[in-house]
């Protein structure tokens, strides 16, 4: 309890007698976020109560110490319209966008289920589908309003030191990104070299395989020169066979002539002997 009192005193001393022209300035927006976090996490108020208090602060209140433990005075409240826009930007959009988006998705799921049940005749009540469509349309309108009042991103413009720190941080991040890209480029060059070696080895292997295949095909398939030589040899053998046949015919002819000549000589000898024998016999007679 004593610690809570000390923290409350520290908050009072931190925001003691602060005066804002309007809460739409960058310090005022930061104050709104701080007050909302104080309501939600220090005082443990509910979401609806916190939203109502924050809308009242954004729109109507001048002296905030009446609602929260902050000695802050707002000279020019924004009114209903301007305050609502600021409330939508700094509170609803920042802290309830995810919840509203989730409700939109669950409303779409219920709408699909209702349409499916109606189309499949599980339920024959078009009122359910109409109600689901109205709920989903309302949620979409709410989501549009929340997204329309998106908070500005130029909070660092009001604080030169913060802007300088942000610039330094951005330059540091850019430097780190540049170093990462340089390291990545070196790694890519190394990978490219390795891939080039792999491609060259694959080309060498492909050439070796091509030569091996050509050698295998040459070993299996007949050699054209050998086929030409064998064709010539076949022609020569055919010519030699023809010559042998012709020579054999000539030899047969010569042999026949020789046999005829020998027969003729024997016949002549026999005739001559018979004639001689006849002449001798006639002489004796």
C-alpha cells in the first residue's frame, strides 16, 4: 500500500501543473496513452469503463485531476467530433484494432454458417441469415471507422533529439543491412564458384560418357572401312570363283580333246595294224 502511495506521488510530481494547448499535440497524445495504460494496468478498470473515461478526456475535460491522478489542464478541448477522432486514433485503433478485427472474422464465420445451413435446408428461417448479414455489415463498418482513424506515424517530429536518435538507429540498421548484404554477396559468389566447378565437372563427365558411348557403339557396330574391305574381298572371291569355274571348264575341254586325240591315235594304230595284217595275208595267198 505504501508503495502504491509513493508511485501515485511520483506520478503527481511528474505531471504536476502541466498545461496543454490541446491533446492533439504529440505530448498530449503521449499523455493519453499513459493515462490509458494507468487505467487499465494500474487501476485495473474494465475495457468499457476505460474507453468511456478516455473519450470524456479527449472530448470535454479541461482539468484532468477530476478524473485521474494527473494535475493537467487542457486549454482548448477538442469537442465531440475532434475528441472522438483523437479517441479513435490513440485509444481504439491502438488498443482494440486486433479485437475488432477478430470480431469481424468471427462474424464472417457465423454468416457463412448461417448461409450454408439455409442453403442446405437445415434451417428454413431467412431471419437468421438477415441478422447475420446485419451483424457482419455493422462489424465491417466499425472496422472501417477504426482503420480510417489510423494514428499518425510522425510522433518523432516533435522531439529533435528523438528524431536524431531515430535517424542514428535507422543509419545503424541500414549499415547492418548493408553488411548483411555484403556477406550474402560474398556467400553467393562462393556458391557461384562452387556451382561453376560442379558444372565444369559435369561437362567433363558428360564428355567422357559421350566418348565411352561412341567407343561402345563403334565396338558393337561394324566398322565402315572393314565393311568396305570385306565387300571388296567378297567381290574378289566371286571373281576368283568365276575364274576357277572357267578354268575348270577349259581343263575339261582340254581333257576331252586329249582323250579324243588318244582314242584317235589308238584307232589309227588298230586300223593300221589291221591293214597290215590283211596285206600280209593276201601276199601269202
